[in-house]
């Protein structure tokens, strides 16, 4: 089976890797690039724990092949903090107790980040719709909504 | 009640931001699958499609030809070391890998060890297993019929599928009281199997160091010490010794009880590592998690509630059949095979009660208290809160009024229930009244009358639950013989900072923050200066772990007691420093000062420094303490929940319009964290009420074995929970605190069922079993002639 | 969770994709958004030794009105459809449909072409395309052809596309004034396939009678269902409550759904009825009529 040489830009840094065709993007990130902030929570593309931004769009990285991301830009949770400053999304989640076990959190925050890029002041309904592809078992979503609203209010 | 400490100290009552969050919001958590060890191998498991079958051959040759597949481990391999069976936490036995037959669909049959995750998956596909199917039993009633096929043929002398019989209360007295009751309502209720489905599945890395003879297991476990002892007992004969076993439970992505049992995967990974001498990682898929890991519920309940015509309850009788799957692998305290089910007299002053539970084997995965249930309290509360509404309906009484009439009065605590519990404190009337006020109960009832005239289906449901948590007093509570105390070890360093280690293990409940707040409360050391550690058995004091809402009641108490021991020693040092006697000292959080001369004082930081640099002669240096806390009783959090639903007459969909939850967990450490626990618990209460269910067809095939069909709610299905509280401290807990993590999962389902039944009560509907799927409701609407 | 090994090929043009399909044979599958194919491969259901990625072929991603048709390139992502100003203002039935496909994250990858070409009666676009009378444009080694939607769905996971044909565009005749449509989906939760789904497209004529009615049902049989009897009944009638109720009843009878965890056949058929009635009311309202 053919292998492929691919180049992906993750959080602004270019990485090259030699990969099997079937390697899932989430495994490229976690195992080859060592960025374990993106998590895996299911096997049927339901839970959204693996959400990253692919060319700015929140995407379930378990349902994208690494080869499909060749030449593309990816943003993961590790890219939210810049120059030692937490992103308003991260501050919002911390401030409003938007996480408990933290496992769904990276994916949830990436979806929220993308939402606020597109819709800086979403209604509660829009927030709930936007995160409906991200499952959380701990929080019951109330504080996640508050976290995103807090981030929306404090974003420059 | 105002906090005793300032906001920068952050003791009890302060909603300080969580100390565990900085790493989690950066994606720098340390979950088991994030860990890589040099030379690490990967394990994946071959599972059976049959619910009951003899294994006639396991063919590994094709798998072993795949480059990178190193081994295929079967039951025969483990049998050489007598590791193919293991004890369960209820002293039953279950297979690690089978040598003769499989007993539930998706049971582990063989394990592939390979150099990569992907190759291990290929290896699993390449193993072929030959089976001879056997008849399947999925109905626990059929399992107990005389002459039924005996499932546990591994148990010599076992002639049936009966696991246990357990009872509590006064059988004869209750029988008599029911006969004499002016009204009796009876109901069959079934609570189907459900699965916790925490977003992180289970897994481990087993790393056996041949040279040092030391086994380290990074594991998704809620109870690391208990696991260590179990491994030492089970595998002592292959050279594992408890002082050279280290269990590390790092960051855990949700537990809810699903990460308490010892799963076969863990044991196989350990065996593989011991045999091969390299670290072996095993992380289960979601489908494996749903199909093979411990479940919860599966209780067939028959309840009878007797009362006087005026509504005063007189007697409760419950008979339950518990379907445990093929082994009793529930994680109950050993004397309680039906957990704390006997809390089923609930919040009511019940003169007579009798409850009996029988367990049965079936061809399903073993378990089952894994779903935030406080050891079967969800089942108990569901029963009593449904029966209370049944009684209200029968008597044509308002269900709030009926509850208020029957609540244990606030001045009757400690209260001895007819089933043997001593409730520590409660004020049920206040909680219910607060909930009624907050939701506007009377106005809602008026609205319901109006809507009914127009044919609109609106319902209001109440659940006033009493929980029972904090297992538990050593007199009655042990798991596999280990008493259910818990522990704290606190050490203050010269510069006034602290390290505090506990025997519990948070999986999202915020212990790194709340335990620090306990130390802050007791010693005035700012919570930010207290580093809390849990989960590494090499360093943490022995504890029974975190589940059943036991942490604050046991380890939290231990933390307070250890801190108080430290304060006692600090007082001596302060007296020495201030050259006064101890009786002349007054404590306020963070300092000792001289009575009448408050300017003469020493801060806790000064005292701590002195413990290392200027301690009194004859006293040991240092400032630390350990406490193993044996709680004198359980704690009894409680609450009242009110739910408003509207039913779509066309589709049968139930929409929760409002849900008010008033909870009382005694004194609160961190209000924000408690509120978060309630939000999450309510969501895990709604889910089984409306969406989640695992069922089996006649052939033992599981339905609902992936997220396609096991319906975990998203933010769209989840209502905007409204929460509030009352505070009724526990009289026996050092901080007056009770547990709370599971209250909402316990209290919510009957509130929702009661609301839906209430919406349909005028049509003669008396009860609906959960999950109340749209089709179930639609059938009722059709039957009653009110479907759109 | 881990797919079996396969080879990956990326096509830079439709011609290249067709050449690859020709060369690689029956075991080659097209990969666009991958949101139906990759989940299947991860569960090791369905064979594919080769994947031909057509998601980067330029010029397959467009939404435009031209020559009397609304033309949607097969590579158009669902999210693009959902957010398109043109679609939101003139074709709300397509917004209704796109907005309930899976979840928002899947919609960032999933393509309109894929949703139709996969041939899954549980997908949402097929019923809508039936209701609006769409046409499928496909390109193969012998050139381009147009397949009327009524002939497109042949069996479960089987369409009229030849093995070496690629769906390049779906086009909908621009409806005349006085038209409106709606799609309603009953799902157990966000992200689920439809328990029942109803697409209704109507055109109201003079005197408020229905000149044209298209009704499509999702997940109501091995292929998406056209409720032709209901359509015939309604044509020429005023869409009052009585007519709507009768049409909905007929539509429900046209459903032949499979029994699964989403419901019994009886329930699903009745839900088709309920949803058709509700979608009819909404479509009529959008068409400018009273309901």
C-alpha cells in the first residue's frame, strides 16, 4: 500500500510526515506530531471530542484522512494560547466553570472559537446549535453556554 | 451563610476558579491515551458476536503473519498462570479470557499485541474464532424459572441462575399494614440498562519492569488503591507484590462509576506486559465501551404503597428482580448486593416497609451500578417518587400537597427509617416550597387547567428525593473486605505552602480545588498555595476512591481532620513563638493571636517556617498530619425538583419547558462546582428518562451499542436547568457537608416521568416506563384518542 | 475505529478522476466530504482498496441561477448551502434540509453531491430533490448526461450512476412565482438520521389552488419515496385543512419504512403523515397562501 509524504501547517508551524493512506488526521496530530490535546471519544463520528479547525472550519479530525489535510492549515487547542495569553474562549471556560473532566473541552473550545469568528455575538440558541456536534457528559452544557457568552463579551 | 475566610484565602463558600483548569484548557491534560512509554506496544481485543456459545477453536495463524503482530493471547495462555478468571468486587467471579465458552455478546475472546494501534486492529480482524452457539437467556424472569438452563456451569454445584436474595425491613408488619390500609396503589416499574458513556473510554498502559519486578499501570480508574490490592491478591502467585505495584490514575475523562470495575482488558494488558516485558497500551473503542463495560439499572421493580384516605402513607413494599448479566460485577459495598436500595422509603415518614431484591444471571455483560446512581439509589428514588404520584393520582390529591403531608418533619432528625437508616438531617418542606415558589407552581396548575380545555397536553412533575452517600462507616461498609474509610495526608512546607494527598480520585469533580479549599478553611493557607494530589498509589494515602458521591463525606472530612491536627501542633508552636500558654491563644483563619492583645499574633506562614527553623525543644520538627477517617454515618443530601413538560400531540415528543432543581448538600465548599455537578447530573437524569436505553433481542444481540443508537443528549436536547439551594448541614460531618455529585441523576428521572404522566393523567394514564420515547407516548395518545 | 488499509489517489480534475476510476476498477470509491464513506470504512463495513479524492477538483463548488435552473455543484459543502444568501432568500427548503443533516461539524465537510450520490434513503437531500423535481448531472467516460431525479434512486445504496460516473451537479428548475417549499425532519436527537422526514414543494395558482405539488419522504423505504398519490390528490385543490389532512394521510400510506430503534413501521408511517401535513402548511405559507 502506498505511503504519502504530506505537509500540514498546525498552529502556524509546518510539519512534514510520511503516512499511510488510512491514517486518520486525529492520529497524525496525536501520535505523529505528539499533540495530545485533541481527544478521541467515539468511533462513529458522533462525539466531536476530536474537533480541530481545518482551514478555519471546525471539523471532526477522526473523520478526515491525514492525506486529505496535506497542504492545509490546522488549528488545535494547543494553538489557542498566543504569546502566553489565553484566548478569550479559554478564559471564558475557566471563569464560568465550562469544564469538569476536561476531555470534551478542547473540541468544544475549537467549535466555540470558530463560532465567535463567524458570529461574534451569538444568541443562546445559536450557541447550542453550534455545539450540537460536541458531546459533554459532565457539565450539562449550561456553563459551556455561559463560557462562550463570556468569551463573546470579552473578545476585542 | 457568609464564608469565614476572605476571597484570597478561598475557603469554604467561595466559588474560586478551578486549579485543574489551566492545563485542561490548554489541552495539556494527562489522560491515559496521552501517555507514551518507550517501547510501548498496543493491545486490541477480539470479541465474540455470540451471547452464549462454546468456543471450539481460536485461529491466530493469519493474525500472527501480519508484520508487527507479536502475539495473540487467549484464555489458554492465561490459564497457565491461573489468570483466566478473576474475582469481581462482589466476590463473584468473571472471566478474563474464556477457555470454554463465551457468555455475553462482545465478550473478550483473545487479545492481539502489536507494534502499533493500526496493526493491532488489523490483527483483530485476522483472528478467526469457531463457535457452537448455545441457547441464550436474556430474560431474568425466565432465568429463574425452575428447570432453566444453568448459565454459570463454571460454578460447581450451581443448579440455578439465582445470585442472591437480600431483604430489609419488617415483612409481616408491612403485610399487615398493607392489608389494613385504606388505599393501596401498586405498580410494576422497569428501569432498563443504561451506560455511562463518559467521553473518555476505559484503558490502561501496563508496564512491567522485569529488572525491578515492579508493575506500573496507568489506568482509567476511580479507585486506584483498591485496584492495586486486587492485583496483588489476584496475581500474587505470578510474582506481583503490593509494594511493587503502582497504579497511576492520571487525568480521567469522566467516570460516573464506569471506571470502578476491573475490566478484563486491564488484566490482559498486565499479563501481556509481564510476559513480554514491554509496556502494553490498551484503549477501548466506544463500541467496546458501550457493549462490554459495566452497565447500570436493569431493575424489574414491583412496588406497593399503602395509605390512609387522607393521604398519610402507612406502608411500602417492594420486590425487585435485578438482572446482573453473567456475573455480579457490581461495585457495591460487599454487605449490600442491592446497594443502598433500602433508601426507598425516601423523604417520607413511613411507619412500615419491607423490601427484597433477588439477583439473576443472564447472557449479558456483568455489572451494574455504573451510572452515577449512588449504589442503586436512582432505582429506589424512582420507585418511591413514582408511587407517591400514583397515590396522589388515586386520591385525587395535589402531588405537592401529598408530599408536604408525608415528609419527615424538619424537627424529627436524626430520623430512623423503617428500613434501618439514620438520616442525619433534612428539611424537605423548605426545599419543596422553595422549588414551588421558584417555578410558580400555582400559576402553572392554573395554566394546565386552561390548556387542558383546549386539548393541549401540559404536565407538572415533582420529585422530592433523599439521597444517601458517603460510604461508609466501617461497621457496615467494605469492598472485598477493605473498609470504606478514606484518607488525607497534609504536609506544610517551610515557606507556608502545602501538599495535600488524598485516597480518592476525581474524574472532573474538582478535588484539586475543593480539597485545597478545605485546607484553606481550616488553616487559612490560601487555596492557591495548596497543591492537591490524588491517584498515584505510590504517594497517596490508602483510600477507596471516588464514586457514589463519597469523596466530600469521607476524604473531605479526612482533610479537615488532618488539617485540625496540624492546627493543634501549630498552636503549640505559636504559643512557643509568642511565649504564652496555649489557652491564651485565639484562632482566626490564618493566624493565632493572644487573647486581649490581638497585635501579638503569628500567621500560619510564620508558624510553618518556625516548624522547621525554630520549633520548641522536645517537639518533632515539621508540620504534617495524616487522617484516616471512618465516618460515623452516611450523609443524606436531598432536594425537590419540579419539571414542566409539553407533549407534541402529533409526534409524541416530550419537551421540557422548565426544570427547577433545589438541592441541599449541607455546607458547600465551592458553590460554582456544586452547581456544575447539578447541571451534569440533571442531564444524566434526563437522558435515561427520554433517550438512553440498552436492550437485547432474544438472541442476546445488543441494541444501542454505538453512539448511533445510544442517544447521549447534545446541547440542543438539554434544557436550561434552573438551580437553587437550601442549606441543612450534616450534624456529624466535620464541615457540615454532604456529598452531591449524584443527587441530580437520582432525583431528575421521576420528576420528568411524573410530569409526563401528569400531562396524560386526565386521560387515565397511570404510569410510563422510561425511556419515554416519542413512540411510547404516541401509542398512548392514539389509544386515548388524542393524537394529532 | 481503524479502517483496513487502502490506497489514496487525489484527482485534480474530473477527467483525472474518471481515468482513475477506470484504471482502479470496482474496488475504487470516490471520496468527497467523506462523512458517509469514512465512518463506514472505520467500522470496516464496505470494501474499498482505493479511494479517489475528488474534493479538491476546482470548479465543483458553486451555487448559481442560470438558464432557468438553480445549479449546485456537487462539491458544495452543506454549510455553504446553509449560509448562502441566495438559498436562504429564494430556496428555504434547501436551508431546512441542509440544516438538519447530521450536525454542524459534519456539515463543514459533507457535500451536497455526496449526500445524494451515496444512495442512502436516510439522507435528507434526496426527498427534497424529489419534491422539487431536480435533475442530476453526471459525467462519465462517454461524456455528460442528465438523469431526472425520479430515475436516480434505484435501490438501497444504489443509484443510476454507472460505476465510472461522477455526479457533478444537481440542478433544480427555478420555481415560478407563488411557489414555496419546506422540509421537516423528526429525529431522536441532533445528528440522528430521520425517524421520518417530509419535503414539500408547492406552486399556488390563480384562485389559490395548487398547480404543482411535490412530496418526498426520507427514510421511508429502500429508496427515497415520492408520495405521488398524495400529490395527485392535491393538484388543483385549495390547500385547506381538509385537503392537507387527506393528502398527508395518503403520503403516510406511501411510506414503507424499516423497523429499527427509531420506531415501528406503524409509528414511522404516521410520522410521515404528521410531517407532511406540517410541511404542507409551511410550504403553502411560504408560497404566499393562507393556511
